[in-house]
């Protein structure tokens, strides 16, 4: 009795095998690189959000240090300064801080001083600026001088510059790390492509004799390694998202520290990872394969 006809037995085998014994190592390395890239992206996003939040708070506030004149008491001088600033255009609110709050701000710098109340501590006035048209430092100084108040205005401009500089630095470092990881992934794929071509040199030669163009042969390796890198990128992205979610839950919904919050939306930074990994691998495989194929001729 004859066996039933099986069409799959007569289908041509792929020119490149679907699986290779070296794929496991390649997937592991690319997955680790993608995992690190995703963590870097989430860290940069969280740092940028924190920097914007800090600058937003500082831009909307100012601090005035008031010194009493003559026989005036510090509390009376602070009250006059708050009254003068409250009437200034661009100021939403100005309030003199209680002496206890001023002591609390100074105590960390002086240490445990029992008679801190006896020190000539200047009074502070907290100023809340109008979000749409905030008053600048010269305008605040002019209002204080008009009322004969001896005070120093701190509009937090130095802090804002430092925070913005730190934000740009973090973004630059993150971009550099990301490019370095992409270059490492491209180098790994290029090495794998070189090894694959060397192992199938006879196949490439037969394809050349059959009239296959270099681009056709290179695309075989391009598609294969793009698929492998996409799978590795997906694994790395899932691992990074799981770690980010775990850190947010462990941190009570705020990330690692309150200064560097991690939002649930930050986990979306891992979504492009598989596609980017496939594109990097495709480009590296295409470039390497074309160069090696031409060298074989």
C-alpha cells in the first residue's frame, strides 16, 4: 500500500536554517543589551521629569531675607517686607515665616545648638509668584527699597541653572550610553553574521553560480538576524518593564527614591526596544554580509 502524498516533503528547504546552535548565545547577549538600554531610557525619563518638577517649583517661588533697621524688631521688619511684596504686581502671596521655621532651616547647618534662639537669625519671607506673569528679582528689590526694607532677594536662579544643567547632563549621558549599547549590539550581530557566512561559504558560492545577486544573499542574513534580534529585544524589554514595575511597587508608588519618581507611563519606554533591536541588527547584518560576499568573489 502506497504512502499518502505529503507535499511538505517536496517543498524546498530554506537556504539558511531556521535555528542555529549559536542563536541562544546571541539572543542572550542582545537581550541583556536591550535590558540595559531600556533601564537607561526609563532612568533618563524619570530624571527629566524630576528636573522639570523642581524647576517648576523654584520658578514659582522666591525667598527674601529681611534684616531689621535701627530699633526695629526682626518680626516687624519681616511683616513690612511681606506687606510691600504682597502689593507688587506679579506676586500672588508673600508671608513672613515664623521664627521656628527659620531656626529649622538653619539648624542642620549649625548642628545641635541649644541656644539657637539667641542668635541674630534674619527673618524670611516666602513669596509665591504669579504663574502667568511672575515678578522678577529687580522688581521685588525695587518694592522693598521703596518701603525702606533692608532685604536680599533670592529668586532661585542659581538653583534653576544647576538643575537644568544637571538635566542636560543626564540626558547627554543617557544618549551616550544608549548609542554605546546600540554599537555593541551591532558588533555582536556583525560577528554572528561573519560566522554564519563563513560556515555557509559553499552555499554562497553555489548561489553566485546560479546567478543570485549579492543583495539577495545579504538579505537572507539580514532578515534572519533581524528576527533573532527582535526576539531578544522583546525579552530584554519585558525584563526591564518587570524590574521597573517591581521597583515602583517596592518604593510605594514613587520609584527608588522620592527625588527620582518612576511613573507607570515610564514603562512604555521599552515598547520600541524590539523594533530598534531588529533595525540595528538588520543594518549590521546587511553591511557585514555585503562586505564579506564581495570579498569572496
